């Protein structure tokens, strides 16, 4: 049976959690993994946790419910990606304790770049006071202290950040090593012959 795991992306809004979770998911499927599931704040908050807001209590409850699902999936052989701002360290530590093969990815990006990116126009609203309690502006974000992986999305391409996650999975023995360099070297030799 396929070994389950949880790849937990945490970081500010617009840092790249959804983008990377989708890309990692795509790469895993391309390798023939059949059981892959993404849990994403963008989707979960419209369904499983649609009754919740953005107070500390509600944010903790949001992560609590997702942790429950991620635990079930990962313990049953599913490659699970989680994309949540998840600003509070303690809630993430609970997710770590309950998830099977938990890998925390800190999706790091300076606030100035995020304000510039502003893919959803939320920073503009938060800075003008239209939205209150926005993480990174007037609500806290507690960065991970010992994440397995840190990606710097202001400096790396999506491809590079994704490659870091895939390499970690390979090195941990959670997915098999696919040696692209050997494969491309073979092609080169074949063409030269
Ligand atoms: N290395 C990178 N990794 C991920 N995203 C990147 C990278 N470089 C640039 N980007 C861009 O940053 C944006 C990230 O947006 P995305 O929706 O993934 O953020 P998010 O963290 O899911 O935000 P939210 O918490 O609001 O859902 C995208 O427009 C993406 O193309
Ligand atoms: Mg997102």
C-alpha cells in the first residue's frame, strides 16, 4: 500500500500555498500515485468550516477540523496536501502530532512582495481598514520554528519551490526516487551514438 503523509503548507495570504499544493499534487499524480488529496483553506472554508470566521477561536477550530481529516487520510495511505494560513503555532503542532508522516512547509515571502502581488485584492482592503483582523497586517502570524522545508517564493520559481518538496519526499523514502538526470543523460548518449 502507498505510504500516507501530510504536507502542510503554512504562510501568509498570497505567499503561494495553493499554487504549490496544486503543483505538488500534479507531480505526485504524474508519478502514478493514485491516492492524493488536497485540503485547501480556499475550499474548506466554503464547506466543512463555512460557519467559522477569523477570530483566534475560529481559526483554531478551522485547523482542528482539518487536522481530523488530514489524520484520517494520511493514516489510510493518502498523500495529503494542506494549504492553510494556519497562523498559530500550537494548532500546527497539534496537526503535526496527529498527522501521519507530517511535513511542514513554511511558505515564506516578504510582506512588501505580498502587497505588490495581492492576487485577491485583500491586502488593499486590509490596509485601508475595509477588512479587519487580516493575518500579517493587523492579526498575528507565528512562523514555524523547525519546519522541514522553507520555500522563499519571492526568490524561487514555482518549479523550484515544488522541487524542494518533491526532493524531501524522495529523501524521506516516502516516494521513490525518479532520477531525471540519469534519464536525460541516457537520452544524450543515445542521441550521440
Ligand atoms: N515560488 C512560488 N511559489 C508559489 N507561488 C508563487 C511563487 N512565485 C510566485 N508565485 C505567485 O504567488 C501567488 C500565490 O498565490 P496563492 O493563491 O497560491 O497564495 P495562497 O498562499 O494560497 O494565498 P491564500 O492564503 O490567500 O489562499 C500566485 O500568483 C503565484 O503564481
Ligand atoms: Mg490559497
